[in-house]
């Protein structure tokens, strides 16, 4: 919360120093709706290696190569988006540590040659798919963090599609701690994922940034390790504009 306040304070300061004679003009620098053919990939979108961690062996801990980053389509409604992310199934059901593996994957957007600017505005849709468990002590935490490389963290929260909050403690901490599953989702269960459903969240962030080069990191940290058939996520409708560029 403090960070968000800082970002807002920065932007207010910017508006004051710019003054009425130097009007801000938003310039769109990136827009992608991922509505091209399923399987299309994009040079600006890449995956990190996937790391996993388990106190028991097998599966233990390890690193897997980066996963493909490409367009998928929802089973219902024909929505195309970038995904699904979250990492593959780790180990087998016979493992002593099965079901207790934390899996981390970062999807990075890299842009260069941005026009002069002092701040950027990012908007996008986050698809939270299948059995995310929020802060469940048994099946979570299931978290997503969005951060600017060498810059602020814009989002760092758990999300849940698991409505069994009484039994499994599967609250989410977006927008605040102990929120019910899918709080503030723009739509729920519209995409046809039968296993615990789906939720689409819309986000918009302004943040200070003045370099010609931008890296945005979307990082999931999901607990269970049963793969994207069990818990996954995606990104859609990404728009980035400059804020505070002077004419
Ligand atoms: Ca789309
Ligand atoms: Ca789950
Ligand atoms: Ca989980």
C-alpha cells in the first residue's frame, strides 16, 4: 500500500511540475489482444526457467527449462490469450512429497525504443484459471506478483477460485487480506474451465519510468505442483501508454 501511495505521490508531483503550458499527452507504445491463431508466440514475451521446491524427496527441488509462451483459447467463448502458465506437473502421485511442491515461473515482457517519458500506464487482464487456493494452509499459497525490472512491484497477491473457505482457508489477499475467492473479478466462470472455474481481473497501474527499455515480470508462485490442468493463469489485452510526456 505504501508503495502505491509513493507512485501516486510521484505522479501528482509530475503533474504539478509539468504545469499548464506543458500538457501531458499519452502515447500508446504497446497493444496486444492475443487474438491471433492459437500457438502464435511473440518475441517480446518470454518465460524464465521454472523452479520447484519441495521439502520431501522425491520430487525434491529443481529447475526446468523455460516453457513455450504462446496463445491459447478458452474452452468456452473462444477467448484467446497468452498462456497457460504456472508450470508442469512435478513428480508422481506415488512421491512422498506429491501435492506439496511450490512452483515458480516468470513471464517477462521486454520492450525497447520507447519514446521519451517520465511514467507509464499499464493495463491488462489477468486470467486466474482452475483450482487456485489463495492462502489455504494446505493447498496454497497461490500467488501472482507483477514487478517492473529495476522498478516498483505493482501487484503481489494471492488469488483463489476455491470457495471452500471454511474448510480449507482458501481466502485471497487481493484486494485485501481474507477476501473471499474471486473478489473484484470482472467476470467469473465465463471461460469454461470446469475444475474450480475461472476469474478475469482487470488491472491498471501508473508507475514512474523514464528509460527507453522496459521489462515487466509476471511471476506466479503456485503451491501443489500438479501442472496447468490443475492451476494455471494467462494474460490478455495488454496496453502500455506513456504518461506525462511533454509536447
Ligand atoms: Ca484476447
Ligand atoms: Ca488447487
Ligand atoms: Ca494450490
